[in-house]
C-alpha cells in the first residue's frame, strides 16, 4: 500500500502488517511447500496447517516452534512487523557460503545495513 504524506502529498511506501496466518502461508509458499508437505515436516496434521493459515485456529507455542523449524526460519520471523527486521541468516548461509557469492543486490543491501548499524552505534 502506498500512503501519501500530509506535508508534501508525495507517495511514501508503507509496509502492511500481516497476520500470523498470512506470514506462515507466505513462508510456506516461498519455500514451495504444500500444506501437506509442511505438515509432514512439522509433524502436525494438514488440517491444522489449513486452519492456522485460514485464521480459524491459534497455534500453540509448540506448534509455532515446529512450524518455524519446518519452514527453516527463526520463530521471530513469524512475528515480524514493520518495526522488526530479521534476516533469515540460516537460509542465507545455506544458499551463499561466501560473501563473494552474494548477488549484487544482497551485497549492496547488507553493506547499507552494516553501515547503518555502525552509524547508530549497534556495531563498531
């Protein structure tokens, strides 16, 4: 969604907030998994995955852990919002075993994030 700023009327990007069920579905699809495949890897039923993705069921903490492990991401990724950015380093490490193998976009992006982290005193 693009919102216009009050001062200038110019468009500025705005990140939508997604529900937990939408995030789980998105991550499953990004990993090219069916609900049945995710359920099998997570050791839960396919109907449970469907109910969670449809927002009909709130998953327990144990189920969330199983899903995050099956989706190969940190559990925090399931709860990210526009205020929290979590790099999926586990998956990055599997895909790129060296900084030299990063594609130009990732290389540039990481450089910008590292520069910013230094700027705000998070890294030295």
